[in-house]
């Protein structure tokens, strides 16, 4: 019996057309293009049902409420399909794939996000292969989690990050092995499948709580951020140097972090390096962060850390519980 796959079009370059001000998402256009792709009608393809969200969005316009809309579309169809492919713009695809990995609780089905760097309306579009291969993977029975497929690479959704603005190999997961590679054949690589604690699927809608990202740079003046870190700012992702280091004069940052933590904010330390992990205390320049109440993001991407903060705050946990869970591996998003 053929697998049934739901193809959800959320927007992005893959379904855009060219207008006088550049490419834009046009409702109703992608479905007509899909009818012209012969590969989608071959015997080996699963059954495909197409659903187009409205309005379609350029992914740079995606916000928390749009993650909720996508999650809801999956949730209402979850029992009717063997897997899902979500077409999405590349700019924030890694944020959405990270968010869905937390929101879709106890999911044991393939939910694959993909898109393209070149629209399907253009001759050299990379969208055809990304689309066809994503559907084949979703129908393979080999994957049971939220993933991102792009340019021949299947990545864990909450480990992916965009590496190139104009290359066709736009995404990678520097701190996690790829789940599959597509060449002449689709080769599934050894990995630890995600396992649900129980069997009941559910959707956790995310609340749009105030979260900020602060990137450390040479010469940064920390006191200017003091007014930003109030009780209204619930989560902060601190992108530090290397393994979690801040400038030597960062002692001015520590009272600010303490103030934020005492007000209920969670400060999570991630690295600016695409590969490697945060090890707070490995260097003298990082030890004070722990004393100030910051937690380690280990090798989480900034995208995953942001999405995880939204998720944990939306669950209604206490600050101490969120601190504990930010350092725990919930969906394969970090290596401790």
C-alpha cells in the first residue's frame, strides 16, 4: 500500500514568480507547476495531497504565530498521513524546523522542510530535486522526526543552519552527522532515531514571549544593554567567542546577567563558531558567566536555542526548570 504524504506550501522562493519589484509568492501558482513535474507522477512516488497556506510568506516575514499556523496544519492532518513535506523559504527555514521539532510533541512521523535557492519558474531551479527527494524520503519509512532536506543533505531539523546565501548547498549541521545523503541513490547514514516518551501526539503552541540575541564582538560596550535586560525580556541567547568566552572587561556584563536572571530571564550561552561546543569554565573568561546565572547551550545552534526558549516558556515552566532543561537534550538538539 502506498504511503500518503501531505505537501504543505508555506511560501518561500520555490513557489515565487518574478514581478517588477523582484520575486514574490503567488497564491495558486505552485500547484500548476507541480502538475508539470513528471517525476511526481511516477509509480515509485507516494500519494501526494497538496495544501497551500494563505497568505504565503517570504520566510524573512515568518514569526512565532506563523510557526503555530504551520504546526496546526500538521496537527490537524497528523492522523491521516504517513509523512509531511513543508515548502518554506530558506532564510528562516532552520528556525522553523527547530521550532517544529519542539512543538510537535511525541511525533514519530517524517516532517521534512525544504525549498530552493532558485524558483521553480526558472530553468536552473534546484527546487525540483529538493521537492522530489524530500517526498521520497518522507515516504521511505526511514525517518521519524523533523528534518531539513536541501542540496542532497538530510539534516536533523534542530541541528541545521543556513551556511550560504547564494550556494545550492545552502544548509549543513556542523555539530551533528547528516541523516542521509542523496546521490545516485539515497543513502541513510547511521544515526540515533528520535524516540517519543509516550505515543500520544500533541501540538504545543508557542507564545510570543520577548527573546533577544546578543552577539559579543571586540570592543562591545556592555552597559548599553542594561536597559534592555528587564523583567520583560524572558530569554537571551548570548553568542560568545569560542567555547563561551567574553572579553576581559566583561565584568561589566555580569551584573547585567545577574539582574536579568533575578528578574526571571534565562541567559543561554552559545558559540559564534559553527562547529564546536560551549564549555563554560574552561577558560577564566567564561567562568563568571556561570556564577552570574547563565546556562550552557553546548553545541546548539542559535536557531535551536531561540526556538527552545520559546517552547519552554510556552510550557509554563519555572525559571529554574527552564535553566535545567536548556542544558538537557530534549530532541537531539545538543550533545552534552
